C-alpha cells in the first residue's frame, strides 16, 4: 500500500512537470505583462507607441487576411465536399482522395512556387512579353494580402473539405432520402437539408484553417505583409524589443483562443447533429447522377483546387530543378536532410513517450492532474510557433540575467534542447490525439483482467497495451515527424548553430531570390508531406466501406 501511494504521488509529480514544461511559453508571455518594477510602465509605453504606429496595420492586415481565407476555404471546401458526397459522376472516387493532396504542401512552399513562376522576371510574363512585344508587367503583383489569401485558400481548404465531407456523408442520408420522397428537388434538398447540417463542420474547419493562417510566418514574411507573426519576429530580431514581441504574442494568443473556442463550440454542435442509424445507410443512395454539362461543371469545381494547391506548384518547382540540375546544392542537401530527419526523429520519440504517459495516466486515473495535463497538452498545436519562441526565450533571458553562470542561454539557443522543447510544446498534441484514438479501441476489461492477475500499472502498459498500440504509436510518431520537418517559425530562431533544416534553407534561399535552388528542399518537404496524406486517404477509404 505505501508503495502504491508512493507511485501515485510520483506519477502526479511527473504530470505536473509535464504541464509546466508544455505551458511555460504561454505562462511566460502572460507573465511579461505583470507590473514588476519599471516593466509595467515600460510595457504600457511600448503598447501606446505600437498602437499609434504599427499595431493598426497588424490588426487590419491580419483581420483582412482572415476574412479572405474564411471566404475562400468555405467556398472551396464546402463545394468540393458536396460534389464528392452528394453527386454521382465519373471520377468521383479519384477526386475523393486527390482533394487531400494540398495537405502535403506547406503554404510557404506554394508561395515560393507561384512567385517564381508569376513574377515580372518569371517564365510566364517573360514568355508573354516576348510573344506580344510588350515591355511592362503582364500580371498584378503576387506578393500582397490577396496573393497570401490565394495561397492559404488552396493549401488549407482540405480542413473544411474533410469535416464537411464527414458531416454530409454520415448525417444526411436519411433526411436527404426523405426529402426526395417528398418531392423536393436536388437544389432545395442541398439548401435546406444538407448545408444546415454541414454548417458546424464548416465552422470547425474554418477555425482550424484560420489558426494555421495566424501561425504562419513563411508566407507573410516572404510576401512582406504586416501580420502579427511577422511583427513578433520583427520586434524580437530586428528591433531587439522583447516586451513589444511579448505584447504582440499575447494579442495573437487572444485571437487563437477565440478561434479555438469557436472550433470547440462547432465540434460540440456536431455531436448533436448525429442521428441514430446515420451510419446504417449507404452514402451512394443519396448521390444524384449528373448529365454531360453538369459533369463538366463538377469536374471543374473539383479539379481547380487540386491544380492550384498541388499540381501547378509541383510543376513550377520541377522546372528549375530540371533546367538547373548541375548547379543545385546537392552537396549540402544531404546535410540539410540529415539535420531535419535527426530533429524529427528525436522529437517524434519524445512526443510519443510524453503522449503515451499522458494517455495512460488518464486511462488509469481520473485525478485532476491527469485530466488537466491532457487538456493543456491538447492545446499545444493551436499555439503559433512565434508565440512558442517568445515564450521560451523570455524566461531564458530572465534566468540568464539572474544566474549567468548557469549558461541557460547556451543550452537553449546553441544546442538542440531549445528547438526540441519548442517542438514538443507544439506537437505533443498530435501524438496524444493519435494515442488516445488507439486507447479508445481497447476495452477497459483488459485493464481489469491484468489488475486481477496482479499486474502493476507499468506491467499493464508494457505487456498489455503496448502490443495493441503499436500501430497507433507508429502513426503518432510519423505525424509528429512530418510536422517537425515542415515547421519553420520556431526552427528559424531556435535551431542550433550550423544545423539548417530543409524548411529553413528553403526560406533563406527564397528570401535571397534564389528560387531555383529553393526548389530542391521544397520538393523534399512535399514528398515527406505526402506520407500522412496517403495514410489519411487510406483511412477514409476503409471507413467508407
């Protein structure tokens, strides 16, 4: 009994340490507002200065970008989901998985590809000027808010597409069939039955897309638009003003918290939209066959997002890769790839370990510490990388000033400790979600049987859960690995010296207008991103059977 009490107490302390490690960036950002000494007056002065100079631009640009992305992903995601779910036409099965391909494209990679092809000196405008004898610009400038909204729309619409497709496929079968039997035409059925049921799913997908938009740094920095994320890096790295960066990070956290609340509310509403027996019908029963002209319209609706979000960016990057093959940095590519793989593998192993401890603790105990740890860890993915960077470097600066002999700054900024810590704050939620899904398929009777046989908690985890969770563990590790490979904001600041990754090199080469050389690491990131997309597509095909 004392041993059991000691183990329980030890596990609670471990959970509290996990909570502290994962929430330190957010707590540090919020603590920067505390009126300690002269910092309160200084913070108020800096905030007033920003309010009269750059803050209106940050707020206006960010809100405008979010509005345009909301309209874009809603239209593209919902229209494609309706097409592949409620309509029957040749090629529908192909479009069901092909519409997921833009998920493999980091938004900043798409931005580089379009800029290289459409800019004044790019192949399209150069060819048109040669053919038409013109001398000026043939197309408007790509690097602006509208161009960023275009990039985000065609890379993030799969969030809305996936959730809306699930909602339409699972929740509208019987109601659509009933409306058809009552004589309602297809337009009215979609307008008054299908779309209202899909509205919570669309809202949840839009919230996820906007969180990705707010967290982005590569597109906003490369296009030169004044968003909160770009402002945070400018305040920290260019102006060396930590207080201003912390204040902007706090405002960005408020926007993310609002979106996270909207997403949770939409998910809550989706639970009550499910009708009993909604899965018993066949989604094919509600599919409406289309004629020739209607097929052409639907093919266009489904083909344009795939072309804009995946096919054309890949082709744009393959062009310089094939023409400048001999001059590409092949000798450095292996080093960049190795650094990316090393950071991804270490983070994936640690994230899976933390996620497994958290998921197992919640399964074995209903203590508040376990529940709180899981809830806070689940929020990590919503925290932008810029906020994580500021939240880690602020306490480093405080400790460095208080105890310079500890060399805290060295360990966090000159080794892999800081960047792996930042990755864990962001991506433990990914591993935790995959592991909790695996645990949901394990009956609680397995734990009860192991306990009756005298197995301890650790023995139950190792001898009972682990063999049954290997698939979930592999999926969790793979998802974290891919996310780490594509992560740019945190990697750009916290990476160790001489440890450039594929994402960082792609950004640096594109920033230096060496877009041809940037194609090589960009395409490597796309290939890595295709792995979870294929897994997701396979999962959806199995679920539809």
